[in-house]
C-alpha cells in the first residue's frame, strides 16, 4: 500500500507562495524595477499549473538571471524553487534537491521569515525521497515549524502536518498526535489559496486511528478525505490513497464500499495512463532542454557546443520516441490483462458478497430463534415451577406439616436447583446481549466472601466429605464499588464446581489486594481444591457452553453452564479466568478484578437508602382489595394464599375480558396481571383499563424474563414487574411500594 509522500504537500504550497506579493521579497529596489520580475513570477505560476515544464525551466532561468543582476534575493528564491519543483515532477530527484538547497540559501539572504520557513519545508520534502536522509528532513521541518509558530499568521501550518506524516511512516503514533493536532488547529478554509489540505489532514487522522486500532474513527476520517478528493477531483491524491482506503474497507466488512472506492481508483488510474503517453515525450524533451539551459546559464561560451549537441539530442529523442511507442504497446497489453483480472475479481467479490449476505441472514435468523427459545423456555418452565415453589413455601410455614419438614426441605432444594438451572440458561442469553450492564454499588467484600463460603449447607455438601475455608487478607478494603450480585455468582459457580469434583478434602477461597493509584485496588481471587483435578486437554473446553468432564463419576455433573458464565462475566469486567490443574493434584481457579474503594459517604448513603426501603415494606394488607388476573388456576391459588396470609381481600379473574368487567364494576386497590393469557393478553388488558382508570397500580406477574418485557410493560401502562417464581420478601416489597405510592397520590401529596 502506497503512503502519501510529502511531495504532494510540497507542490500545494508552491502554488501558495508563487502568488505571494513581491513586496515581501524586495528591500533595495524600487517598484518600477521589480515589475518585469513580478510579471515573470506570475507567468511561472501559470505555466506550472499547465504542466509546461520546458517553458517553466526557461522562464525560471530568465528570472534567476535578472534577479541576480538586481540583487533580488526573494525572486531568486522563487526561481530556484520552481526549478526544484519542475525537476521533482520530472522524477529527477538529484537536481531537484540541489535547487531546493539554493532556494533556501537565497531565502535566508532575503531575511524574510516566511520565505525561510517555506525554503526549509520544501528542502525537507526533497530530502524525504532518500530514506537515509529522513532524519535530516525531520530536523528541517521542525526548524520551519518554529518560524511558523513565531509568525502566528493565518497561513496553514504545513510543517506540523509534514512532521506528523514522517512519524506516521515510522508508526510512532505517540509523537504523531501533537503535530497532527497543531496542524488541525491552524486550518482555516476561508484563508486558503491552494488545494484544500483538509484531505491530507483527514487521511493522516485516519492513519493515526487505524494505527491505534480505532477503526470506526479511522473510517470516519477516511470517508471525509474521500469526499473532499472527489469534490475537488484531486486525482494525484486519489491514486495514492484510494487503494489503501479500499483495502481498509474490505478488512472492516464493507465490501460494497470497498468495491466503489476500488472502481474510482481504476478510473483515475486509466485517466492517468491515457495522458501519460502524451506527457512522456514532453517530459523527456523538458529534461534535455533543462540540461541545455543549465549549461547556458553556467557558461555563455558553450552556446556553440549546445548547438552541436542539438542533432544528437534529436536522434536521442527519436530513439526515446520509438522506445515510448514500444512501452505503450506493452502497457496496452498490460492494461488489457489488468482489466480482465479486475473483472474476474469483481465477479468473485459479488459472489463472496452474496455468500456473506446469506450467512448474515442465517446468523440473524438463528439469533432470533435463540432469543425466542429462551423467552419461551423461561415462561414454560417458570410457570409450573411457580406453582411448586409457591405451594412449598406455604407448606413450609404451615403448622399442620411440621412432621414433613425434612421432605418439604428436600422438595424446596430440588425446586431451587431447577430454578438455578433455568437462571443459568437465561444468564447465558443475557451475557450475549450488548445491553447487559453491571449495577455498581458499595458492598462489603470481606463479608460477601465469608457468607459465600458459609452458604454451602448440608444439601450442597451431603455428597462430598469436604470443607470450605475462607482466607481474606487484611489488605482487602472493607467496602468497594461493584456489582456484588455478579461477584457472588462468579464465586458461587467456581465454589460449586470445586465441591462437585472434591469428594474429600479442603476447598480454599483466598482474596489478596494490590493497592493502585486513585483509590483503586486490584483484588486477586483464588479458589483452590485438592480434588480429582482436570486433564490439560480439557483446560480450554470446560469454559465452553454445556461442556462436562465425561470420564469423571460424580453424583451431579451439572449443566456445564457455570464456568462459561463465569468467563463471560469476567470478560465483560475486563478480566479473565486462569486455571492450573492436573489429574489427582487438584485445581486452582484465579482471576483479578479492579475495584474502586467506596468512600464513607457512599457507604452511609447506601445504608440510609436500604433502611428507607425496609420502612416502605407493608407486612399487613388488611382492607386492601387485590385482583389476581391469571389463566392458570394453580398460579391464582398460590398467589391468593400468599396474599391472604397478609390479610388482603383477594379477588380473581381468569382472563383479560373478565378482569375488565370486574374493574369497571368494583373498586380494587391493586391488580396483579399475568402477561401471557389467551384472548386479551396482559398488555392489552392494561391498556384498556388505563382508558378509564389512570391511577390503580397494576403489577405484571409473569414467568417470562427479558429486558424487553419490562420496557413493554411500562409502555402498556403497568407500574412494575414481578418475575415468577418470586422471592416472598421481594414480592411483598413491590406490592407495598406501589400501594404506598397510590395512597400518597390519593392524599394529594
């Protein structure tokens, strides 16, 4: 991929200083003496724009001779500068460099800072053609930049842009940024009198962000440069940039845009080649005439020798012309081959695009099917599970079933285990959603670790003769800010995995801290067991979904979701899990998470908020009329029993139509609304109720769990959502909160 060369910036700025007012370069000759020189300078500018190189060399030579006689250093600078530019465009770098050095010499003699800055900048551009002189070029650019900063004019700061380009070529993006920023700051489109350098700026910004792998920002700047190039038809820049841009678009899965840019590149390339054959003869002639004029300028006595060389020159020109014709034939053959190859590539690109589109559509269908599957799974499994857990909770508190306490406990454990499996499946689905977010709140990390270690009761350890110990280093801060629920989930999954594969032994949970700057701590977590261990071949696969250790005989291998969920959570936290294990030698799982230590105000604020929430819970629902709307008879029975335990007056409706009729005829303090019902669903029923009753609290009581459920419930007019099977304490809190809110509204507060 070709990079932009500083010559392009060099050419653009020559256009600028070629029209500078002669007043800035003359010091000791009156204006009447300078008129011929001004006229020649204007003619030089016009000839250069028309690419009449032989005439440019002739007029520049005349300007140098006349300016030398009058001691006009400023015009001498312009003459040599145009000679340098012309030889540069003739790809003759040695004389181009020689004339650039002479131009700088006369710029310094003129004592004009603007000309000195340009001379330094243009000599650096010539030096940059030679790889071993790039350090010299960088030094000259920086000298030019010092002068430009001192002048502080409205001119564009081209030296800063050229320095940024050199650092870009060296992939030194740290040094590139400040100079690119400085060039950007000096850009004022309304003061420019040459090609708009915004295109150069945008290309370099794109290269900068591409080098740092910020591809979205790079794409934005590349697109801006592309628009400018197309608007001003900057063909010389298109030929150097479009090929790189097309490749970048293809690498970033934008094949159609890549094809469009690549097509533009071929168009410019073909136009260039069509004009190349016409210009080649002129360029060759200009080069030979330049040598003739240089000899004439150095020694007037050599005129006769030049005439003698004229015949030889013409013969050489004839040979060159024949060579050019031969090369043109070869080029046409190459062009034909390239066009054929290009058409083949385009056909392949179209086929690949079609396949990519089909693959994309297939992946989207698969993702939609997966989302729908998890949503249906959630509802279909939670609905009967709600009946089981609800009835178990009622039986557990009933005096009549005290003698069956152990059996009820086992039933509750089984139901909780089934709910845990469902939650694992749903968590796996949520973690693949970009909208997944962590809840950052202060929590006591030491207490959390100790409670987790103690939370494995007899049901968890009955098949394992092992012991869990917790070792928390004193360096761990008491309170940190983070998502305590997700930290608990990570540690519980790792500890649960250790319990399954440690039939007898010790499981250790260890926490260590490394204090960082700005009140942050890198907390190192480690769970070590002396169980059966994991073969090296399975160290990676156990973090795959539904993966299990097949050769191990354990009572409960689990679903194979715990460790994949752990890794996905850690990756979203900017961490990862590490495993050290071998068969018969136990396993050690470890990871590091950076936490911010909670301030005293944050901890106090959390406690006060928690206390306020406790005060809002109404344990007594006496005289509260609550309507349950659910098509499932068992669910209605369970919810009725829970509410009657709190002394509420409970009424039922088995569908949306019946609920509407009851609400129109009777007063209710709160409605518990199922969402998935035959006929009118919960959303539709709520919308109908809101037509004539805007205030009654309506809480969705649903087995489905997804982010869009809460959003859709809110849009339909519901106040809150409770997911089945629910925690009884949380269930009461939500109802109490909505009833209290409604009573405050009724009181006009």
